C-alpha cells in the first residue's frame, strides 16, 4: 500500500457533520494494508476537519488497537486536531530561525490580539491559532501560514491584516 504524506491528502471542499456511519466507512476504506492508523486518522480529519473524540473508540475497535494508543497518536501529532478548527487557521512558526528574527514578538502579538492561546479557537469558531515548529520558509522569517498560504517577513500589523482579510472573505480552512 502506498501511504500519501499528510500534505497530499485532499483538503475537504466542505466539512461533513460527524456521524458514526460516515466515520466507520472512512475508517474501513482507509484501513487497508500495513500500519493504517495514520492514514485512517488523516482520512477522518479530511472528512470532518478534525478527529472527533468519538471516532477514537471506533478506530481502536476497527484496527484492533487500544483507545489509549489511538488517542496518543491523535494528541502527539501537531497536524491532527481533536476539536473543530476555526474557519481561518493561523499557524505561527516557532522554529529557531523565525524566533531569531522577531518570531517571539509575533507570537506574543498573535496571542494578545486574538485573545487566544496556541491550539485555541475563538468562541465564534472564526479563527484558530496554532504554533508550528518549522514552516520551511526560514529565509523569510518570521513566517505564518494562513489557511495553507505561507507569508514571510510578517510583523504584527501585517498579521492583523492577513487575519482581517481572511475573516472578511470567510475563507474555509
């Protein structure tokens, strides 16, 4: 079986509401070959936008794993979410190259201006703020990724503009 890296999993065009029936069909379709746990979890997240905690027991049962094993994988990988993301997903690079050129100040600005901690979503579900530890755009740091689009040399004002523009047009994440 060929396993696609997470970047190659198709982004959902629309999110489905969580249902056990849909989750089971996704699990069974993705659980072919050896080591299917990550492909199954990525498929679930692709369909629902996150790995619903209710899916952990289903995955464990279908793959003959413990719920603790499945939950451990979901919570270990930064690419996997266990709660619905906001409509706009802001990822702030916290890697050393970005930190050396103002990334710390940018991270503080992001948390202060959005009134969110990393990994949190606004109460209205419009914005999720995440930290990542390298976006691969080190030469143009500090870098943020807004709904999959990289932006380099970002300072507080530019971040505010990016967030405002994304929220205003209601970009899907």
